[in-house]
C-alpha cells in the first residue's frame, strides 16, 4: 500500500484507470497489461470499500453496474432527436444534393460523410465535465433514462479530458460482430434464445433493468454530435468530431470530407464493398453538410434536417421458400436442423442453407416445410431465418427424429437443454466431425486432411479415434481412392508436422464438450500440462478463468472415461505436446502493439501469425488505422497495404515479424 492519504491515492488511481480505459477501449492502444490494470482496479475497489466516503459517481469501479430497477424514467430531450431522410440510390442522393445546392443559392459547401452504424442512438449529458445522464432516443421527443446501464460502456468516458464542461453528446450504441457472435454462442450454451442481429442485441443489452447485464455485454459508443445548450458547438461538423475525439470520446475514424456529390457517392460505394470486412454492422452512410451556419440556413422539415441524408444500403434480407429440413449430427452428438432453401441472393451471396439451431427455435418461428421465410445476413457469415413471411400450402411440420439419422442410435434431450444429442460415441457422423475438427487449420492443422479424406478414413474403418491418425501408413493412404504416392506422402508429412502443435490446440482437438479454442488456451495457461489438468478436481478446475460448474464437470467426465485415458496415452506415445509454458505478459516483446496481418505469408498461416503476435504480448488487429503499429504483408496484399502506406505505418514481412516477436520492435528501422 502507499503512504499517500487515501483521498489522494483514490483520486490518483481513478485518473490512472480513466487514462488506461481510454487507451484500451477508445484508442485500441493499451499501454499496460490486463493484469496490471486489474491490480490498480482492485486497489481502488479496496480503498473505496475501506473508505466509502471516497466513492464518486465517476469512479471506474462503478462500471460494473448497480442494483436492478423496476422501470426506466422518461426524460425529455433538450432538442428533439429526429431521424434522417433516406436516399436509396444514386439518383435520390443527387436529388438531395440538388436541393442543398438550390437552397444555398450557389454558395460552395462540402459534406462530412460518416458510416451509418446499425445500433441505437443515445444522448449523453455531462455536467461539470462528468458523465451525468444517458437517455435513449425513444420517440425522438422523450426517451428512457438508461444512465446506470450506459455507465458500464467502457468506451464512454466518465470524466472529460479537456474542452467544455456542460454539454451533450449524441451517438450510436453498437455491439461489434465479434461480441454479438460470442453473446449468441453463450446464449445458446445456456439454452437461451439467440439474438437476430447485433442491433437487436445492442438494444436488448442497453434496455435491461439490471445494469450488471449491460456491463457483461461489451457495448460500444460512437459519438457523432456535440451539443452545448442544445446547439452545435463548433462552426463545422468535422471540427466537432475532432473535438469529441480530443475530449476522449470514441469517434469513428472512417469518415471523409467530400467536396462534391460525386465524391460522396464514390465514398458510399467504397464502404458498401467493404461492408463484410468491418468489425461492426453498417446499414449505410450518413452525409451532413459540414458548415453549421449553412446547416442553420437549410433548417429542418418536421421530420428531419434538410442538411443531412442517410444513404441506405440494401437490407441484407431476402425471401425464399423452405424446401426441406435436414438434421446433421455434430462432433458432440448435437443434432442440428439445417434449412434447405430455394437458392436466393442476399447482398451478393447466394444462400441455399441456413442453420435453424434447435427444436425450440423452429417452434418459436412456427416454421414448417413449404413456408416462405425471411433470411438475414447480419453480423455473422451464417444467414438466419428471422421469420415466416407466408405459410406454405401444403406445409409439413418438423419433428426432431427420435433416433440418430446417421447411426440409428438413441437421441436424448436432457432436462433443461435445448439440444438433442446422439449419445452413441461411435456414431460415424460424430467421429467424422471429431476428426475434421482435430485436423482443421485452427486446431492441429494437418495439411491435406480434408473432408473427403476423413469420410474415407472413417467409412473404411481406418480411423476410429484421433490417435489412429498417428498410426496411418503411407501404403494405406496411397491405396485410397483418388490418391497417389505423392499425395499420401504429403499427408503423412502434414500428420508429422502436427505433432509439434502447442497444448492448447491439442486440448481443443480432443473434443471435450464446451472446451473450444479460448477455454483450451486458458486451461493450458492455468495448469501448464495435460497431466495436471487431468489430475485436477472440479474445485481446482473452477479456479481457471471462465470455467464454471458446467465446463468443469464436462472435463471431469471426459477424463474419467477409460477410453479417453487410453486415447491420451496413445497421443502421448505419438509424441504430441503435453506441456505449456505460461506466457510472459509483462515486458513481452510486443506489449501494447497492434499488428495487422494481410496477404499470404511464405510459411505462416494467418492464424499462426496472429497467434505468434499474441503470444509475444501484442494484439492482432483486423483493420489498419492510425493506431496500427505494424502491418505484416505477404503476397497479394491489397487495400490494407495501400492504407498502411498512406498512413505511414511500417510494413514488415514474415521474417521481420518473427524477429520482433522475440526481440521486440527496436530492430525495425
Ligand atoms: S445523425 C438528426 N450520424 O441513423 C440527425 N445518425 O436515420 C440524426 N446513425 O437515429 C442522426 N450512424 O441512430 C447520424 N454517423 C451517424 C449515424 C447515425 C448511425 C443512426 C441513428 C439515427 C439514424 C438516422
């Protein structure tokens, strides 16, 4: 503990934590390790517990969410939160521009173009430079007071760094695609309903009565208006965005000033093409006349400003007919109903299948074969059936089979679970999926062991579990259909190379229920070896991060089975890696850096390069921005390389990546 008076120490800790939160959540440029951050947070929490009089509403400890409430208060907005007029194509955009030009009587003007994030808008008031109140848009005149929930959004500053002290910020609350997919996986694992898209899950997460739920949901807030006394605070919109960023708000870096409608249209097209690569969903572009005096002259209609327009991209939805429902058996035996659809294009991608998840989902949708359904691609690559548009005539109701469609074994749906499972662990469908998963790129990465080969190996009885893979011989492989000596040798080399994969991958490959990539990594770090993990009881297992009773009992059950023990021994004999060194976080070579990988590297796959970056303490980023520390470019590097060069971000190759991952970045000029 420190000798400082508690009040000073608390103030110091709060300031430090605010700074680190800004670096991490707003700028995506962390300066300290998670462990050090947690240490400071714990010190502040303890200090506040010992001296409750020191707790302030802007303390970062308050981000965890207070007590649940009965309902939300209604709050009137300072000025109405109106919406925007839409332009659905180039002609409508030009028409908007012509109206602006006419009303401004030939004066020059320019637009500020921003992405139209697909979330929900929120107004946040600050008093005395401190976060004071957050209100949803509601009907535009009045919204709901979601202050306690919004306080948990880490990218929303609780204290302002510089600038005005009493003001209002408006912006969009969004959930990233990654957070959305994680949330849905978690909902599914808990047997709860999945969210249809990131917007619904952002709205559902912000408008819950229990703020601790919001706190767990990883929401983000992007600011796009700064108002003082209900009025824009600067002369130009662009300048006010810059000011918001300087105040500590997250402002989307993807924005542009456009001097003509042509430039504006080109910008909308550019981002339409990149829609699938952004980390969040957008449904269009918002263009605002940049000059505030000009905005004032253009004024408002009763519904929307005349100085702004939303250029909308086509909805990623389409209608089609559900022709059949097929039931697939996954590697954990879960039976998944898959929709076979009349092929249809959804924003450029032809879709003929969609997962229906489980029996309850089909019931909830009141879905039957023959119905016309609405599909949506949103936040996820896999399309979803969102609703029945028209009932089919005739229509055939669906029932989950009582026996496994592959092996004819018993199907069981456990009490309180949504999933039905084939419980025969020798079911060929389960076995094939297990082997495919084991050999896949992110797991043991066995070069050449694709889906058709796995089918043959299982159908011919050559492989009955993952250990059998290591007993395969060249002659056996060469004798398979469409396989020559050369390919057989290549596969064997692939199998050989996979023996060196690190323990987290081996653990993931074993197919323990609920143990995927992340849990495998955490378990390997916690226990350091497979033997220590196998020896751990449930209490010990639950000491590992993110491991609860469900996961710990699945791990125990797996290792208690004699066949698993035999499997482990055979894998040990095959020379697989069974130990794991704890990663050094502090003082790691790439601490605090964000590195983006693009193009094809000579030897490392994308996943391996990213794993290398992370194991050296760095962060693997998806897109290039000013915050990127390095771009690792391989062959056929495209727009990311252009962007890095434009922004002056150092570009390195695989060899240099390997070097900085061990020796640190000082070695790159
Ligand atoms: S400006 C009066 N800028 O789109 C102007 N809106 O149809 C109001 N949105 O309700 C909005 N990104 O929820 C603006 N960069 C952006 C936006 C944005 C998303 C949403 C917002 C608004 C709706 C307008």
